[in-house]
C-alpha cells in the first residue's frame, strides 16, 4: 500500500510560488517526510526533509500539518528549471531502523512551470 | 563536492556480452544501492550494500551481480545482458547527520541491449 498520495500533475506560472501537496494520513511517529525531484531522466535530487517542524533551506520550504497527516512543499519563486517530477516519501528515521528502511518512490507529481 | 558518479552514462551492447557499470561516492557512506527505472514502473531497487563485503538483493535482482570490495565503489555487473535489461540505471548512497538520513543519486546510466 502506498504511504503517500500526490496529485498526478500541476502547473505553475514562472515566478510564482509552487505549492505541492502530499497526503500521508497513516504516517507513524518515527517517520520523516522527504521530498525529492527528478528532472527529465536525471538522478533524483534531494530537496528537503522534516519530522514535525516546518523546514526551510535554499531550495524550498516544507510545511507539515500539526497532525502530520499531510505536508506541502513550497518552491517560493518557481523557474522553468523547476519543471520536474516531485516525489513525497515517508520513511522511518534512521534512529529507529538503522539503514533498514528503503526510500520508496511512488509516481510523484509532475510539475510544469509555464512561462 | 559531494557526489555519486557513474560510468558509462550511455551504453549500447548486444545480448550476452558481459558489462559492468561503475559507481563511486565520495561521501564515505556505508549504504549504497542500485535502481532501475522503467516507464510506468518507477524506481525499483536491484541490489543494496550496507557496508564493505555486505550485499543483499533488492526487489529485482535477477540477471545482476554486485560487489563491494571498497567503501566508495559499488559496481553493477550484467554477466549476460538481455533485452529486458534495457533501462535507466541509478546508483545511490545514503548517509547524513542525526536521524534524517538522506539518499544521493548518481546521474544515471542509460543501457540499451540489442
């Protein structure tokens, strides 16, 4: 069973914020939320991850709801180069399962940034 | 720069001709793995290695071999390639500080078996 559900595709205007949602209603207390993206046939690229607090780095922001059942990845000023498939993954934190948990990539959301 | 490298990036071969795809990481990660990506099937794990001389099968190991003689290298070996192994292959390594371990992927190797 899939641990996450994401919309199949989304469009965003260049320069605007892209908000990508992810539902993970069965997330456990020991699972992190990770976001990766894959730009056409390149290797998946790590974006950000978090446990329960909102996180921000140079690429994006991650907003996790208080009940942790959903999250949103925010690209604050989308560019054409952000066009990619975005994957939301939940995974048991290393503390509890040292190297045992695989990163399982579902179909993701295909984000198209339009000029 | 922290990275995972793969070679070759593109390869065309014929059925039965042994080939090796190399993978190397410079982050001193213990865990490395190989995936293949096919349209409609997403990323599927072939083999993984938790440390030097420790390897195990992933979800689709048939037709592949791996070795882990050194921490930084994790080559993928196709002893007798077949057309159904035509795919896009990614090597990855995992590591990081604290509980939130992160996985890093190589640029990919596109293989065509005729």
